[in-house]
C-alpha cells in the first residue's frame, strides 16, 4: 500500500484494519501463516524492522445433521402392497459445506426388524438412487 500526504494520522488505523479470510470453507488447510509488516517513510526510504504476525487456522470438521425425520405408522395392507416412503421431509446440513461426495447414509433396523422387512431407495423424480450405491451392512 502506498501512503500519501494525508496518511500521517491514518496509517496506524489502516494497519489495524488489515483482515484475513480463508475462502475454503469446506476443507481449509490448517496451520500457521506469517504476515509481515514493513513501514517505509516517504523521506528518503528509511525502512522499519520487519514485524511479523502469525495467523493460525484450526480446521474443524463440523458434525453433519440429519433433521426432519419423524416416526410413521402404516397399515399392514399398505406396506404389503408396495414400499412406502418413511419420511419425505428429511434434510441434511453440514456447516463445512454441501459436498457429501464420499460420505454415507446408513439406514438399518435398530430394533424390531423381522426377516421379511426390507429397506430400499425409491427411484422417482430427480432419482436420488443414482447418486448413491446401496449395500448391505
């Protein structure tokens, strides 16, 4: 930054307002960054000593959330005739970003499942089954 003749009272305020941002909100590289400040006066080029500030980035892998899943009751004749959607109002969220590539969703009978009970993925609309592979646990 080049200072002009009006900079005398504002130069410290300028340095106090230098900011840092890491724009990789999904997977930032952790560690230290050194920011070096050097001041050169306008009267012959005298230069200050180097003054370093360390900026440390601590990446945090935020826990994703699955919300909107509610319990449901089906009549025997309904689930015998065709598979039924358990809940269509489910949403995922991850503060690190919306890229779930390489992630997984597991759905399994935690209790009460019987040999004749089956879970599957319905293929309709935008066909979410195309964006996943289904495997037995």
